[in-house]
């Protein structure tokens, strides 16, 4: 899980790094690089693996937006349910509560 560097700015290189375009030791496939959500539009999800170990395990990468609020929202709405599903939870969605008030104000 990373944050920042995934938008459209002149210093946002993370998508290129994930694709292996910057000469690093990894290469991968970006499954999505933008979502129809605010905050959180530049959320990116990719699978990467080592260039030297072609038969090795792939790693999942969630690249969250750099804005702290956007990063927190996308982490809780996307990353947490994904991790829960990978841990075997049958219902990985976030829990919702319905609080009540016992008296009038």
C-alpha cells in the first residue's frame, strides 16, 4: 500500500514504476488507475512481480491518492474489504451501525 504519486501531475511517477518503465526491478499490470469517486479518484490497483523471477509470486499493490482524506477514504472502502476477503471473511464489508438516542434533546 502506497500513497501519493498516482495522479496526473508532473511528479507523479508511480504508475510508470509499477509498469516497469523506470528501469526498476519490477514490472506489472495496472488493473485500474482512476475510479469514479470523490474523494479518491486517482486510486490505482496493480499486480507486480520481479523482473528477474518471472515464475515468482505476484504482489498486489494499492496506490492511494496523496491527499490524506482521499487516502483514508479509499483505504477503508477498498483496501480493508480486500484484505478481509483475502483473510477468509465471508462478508468483508465495513460494519454499519444504527445508533439511537434514548431521550429528546
